[in-house]
């Protein structure tokens, strides 16, 4: 093999259907990671398959300077779903690009350069987004990154108030940290962030690359918190497996965003996939299922293994089980012995990010496997 990828697994996946994927020997696996939350509707969803097939018959690609019906519809759909007064949509190809754009937009719109980010946060692997990511293991080989970035403890309003000042362009934060270990904020923190950034005339960026598209029980986590930031970034589940990202902005950001652009921004096929994904998530009340099954899964995990692990936490179907330094060994046993695919969040947490369409039978199967592995 001539390619090289990060953390390659010894399972060759050939196909998928709903909450399951199948390897080259036909073995079935329950996909409780959804390839890092990228297939919220499950694999091979008919609405997405049909939208992509129909668009491929018309045209595969035309650059964004030429209006296209699928792209225009997606602009409007995403803007309509966002909390008021966010009503501008900028499209790209991934979460790190969405965050990179948000950081650049904030600097352009405010005229300031300082970015405040959180410890244990993860915002992507391009130079700007990487500079706002906490862990040195991701950053060290590529330094120097962009400067004027200050980190504050996550979920600490007092520290945030001290860091954000009149020179601040933006505060970027995940409403629930993903890679950092599945860490929800406490009540009031996001409201405090809104007030602090507003007072300093800095932009508030919610990185919803992982929490968006219904994962935590609402289409956007910011709606659960009843806080409207200046920008929301999205990706992962947005195209139900096809690569797309979005930066949703208030007018004052979009009016002075600079000249940032992306060649493949909102291609017609990708836009068709995303439009079908978002429409289906809304019409089928998928976030509501994520809330109900997420609560059930948290309760059942607590009952089965709560005394055997350090902590079980999360919102909706974004759940972390803190097992200590044996997380990767446990993940290997789940996959090879129980045919359950999950994810790490650091070295101590097993991360569950399944398709949002799973039911109680799927949840029970995971609980049984977890009880065998970590109980």
C-alpha cells in the first residue's frame, strides 16, 4: 500500500446499510462512531442517495460564481435553520475549513487579531484552526502556526472575561467538547460567553462541527442553550457522508468578511446531498430521536457499568465513557470481539457518535458489549 493515513484500522469496510457496516468478509458491525459523526441518517439513506443520483444526471460541478439551484436552496435552508439573527451561509468542504473561514472572517470584520480558544478544544488541522486547537501533539511538527492565540480553561466564565478584551477578534468554543473528552458546558457558560464577547465587540464562534445536525437533541446545540452566536460552523454530518462544511454568519460578519473563497464551495452534487440530509433531519424529527435514545443509552450505561468506570457523560447521542488509559484497548475488544465500532476521545474516553436514527435495540446491544469489555 502506498498511501498513509492516521490511525488505520485492520478492518476493510466494503458497504453500509443504516446503522451497520460490513467488512470484506461480510462481517456485520454496529457503527457507533458513524465515522466521526459523518452519517447522522445512517448509511445508504434513500433520500440522500436519490438526491445525489438525480443531480449527477444534470451536472456534477460548477463553481460558486455561477448560481445553481441546489446551492442556492442550501444557502437558504441553512440560513433558515440557524438561530436569529444569523442568516448568511458560506460553504466549503470540511470542518477545519469552516473554522478557518470563521477565524478569518472575525479578524476582517473586527479589525483585531487576537483569538481566544479553550483548553482541550479541537477545531481542525489547517494552520489557523490548528493554532486554536489545544493539544501540542497535533501542532508541534507544524509550528510556527498563526500567532495571537490565547487559551483559557473550558467552562470558566471568569477566565474568559479576563482574556477577552478590546483587541479580541473572536472567541471560538465547542458547545460540547468532542476530541477533548465529551465535555458539556455547565448552565450559563455559553450565555456568559455571549455577554462577554458582545461587550468587547468580539465575534462569538460556536464550533458545531460535531454537535450540529441534531446530535445533541436539537438541530444546533446553540438552540438548546438559547444563545445566538455570531457564527456557527458545521460539517461532518452535514452531507451524510459527503464532504461539505459551512460557516453561518450574522450580517455584520458577512458584510466585511474580506475575500476568502473556496473553489469547490457548494458544488451541485454535494449541495444536493446536504439539502436532502438537512431536510430529512428536520422532517423526520431526527434530533428528537437523538434526545430520547441518548437519554436511554446514558441511563442504561450508568446502570450497567457506572460503578466500573470513572464517568459517563454527554448530550443526546454524543456520549463519552471515561475508562482510564485503557480506552484504545477497550475499543479494539469492542470491534474485534463484539463487532461494535466506537471512537476514542483522547486516551481515556470511549466516544459514541452513532447514526441519530438508532433505536433502543441498538442501544441495548452497545450496553451489553460495553458491560463485557469494561464492566
